[in-house]
């Protein structure tokens, strides 16, 4: 069965399912591009900022500023742009930016959640409608006769919508779980990078405080 036949025999819910599949696909492509960019660049950004911070905080600040298009760059730049911040303010800036960046990484999740929930229901609705249409004209006396052959075919065609809805939901769920796993990993990356940067800043702060006036 080709795509044209699926649309022809899928029933009234096949168009909403097509819309949901396009919606899910657009989110999946956008998020896949986003996560690919993040994963390819963030380790280098973290290492460069931390290495620079061990020698010169102005250089570390500039490196983080140049990486401002990346979430990890914005995260590290947020406390570094503060002037003469004490360690507590430095930590609060890291925490506030981490919450904001991790929240923005969840973009598209609600769309995929909606598709996962709605696609199977729409598929089931299409099947039920198809069954009603197929069975409404059959009479008790026709059961077992050649006149029921068309009903059997109609029932088979009605199941197309359920299968389509399940395919859309399963694919959306697979990518949704993948993106959730990547987000969970980002929490660990942000925590480690933030802790390392905060530790270096506290050491720098103590050194500056211990210098004679």
C-alpha cells in the first residue's frame, strides 16, 4: 500500500494525523539541529573558559562572551560579567542562569507531548468511525454471505488510521525520550562546569582579599 492509498483509505482523521506528524517532525528537526550544535561545541567552550580562568579572568570573560550563542557560553558568562562580585553573588548568578537555560532547552517538549497523547486517540477515532460506516448497512441475515465481503474490507481499511496514529506517536515518543536524556545530561554538565568555575573564583577571591591594602 502506497502513501496515496493510505490517505485515501485512512478516513477523516488522516488529515489531522498528517498535521500532527508534520508538527512533530518540525520540532524533531529543530531540536536535533540544536542538540547537535550544543554537543559539538560545549566541551571546548567549558575547557577554554576554565583554562583561561586559571590565568586571567578577563580572558575567561571574553571567551565566554564570544560563545554567547551557546547555552553553556551564556551560563558561564553570566557571573563573569559581574563587577567585583562576592562568591555568593557569583553562585547565585550561575544558578539563575542555569535555570533559565535549562528551561529554554525544553522548547518543543509540550508539542511532542501533545502529539504523543493525541495521535493514538485520533487513530482510534478514525477506526471507530470507519467501523460504524462499514457496519451500519449490514443486516443480520447477511452475515456469512458474499454481501459482507465489503464490510470486511472496510474494517481492514478502518484500522489504517489506528496504525498511522500509533506510528506517529511512537516516533514522537522515541525522540522525546532522546531529548529528555540529553537534557538530563546537560544538568550534569552545567553543574560540573559551574562548580569548577565557582571554585576557581573563590580561590581568586580569597587571594585578592588576603593581599595587603
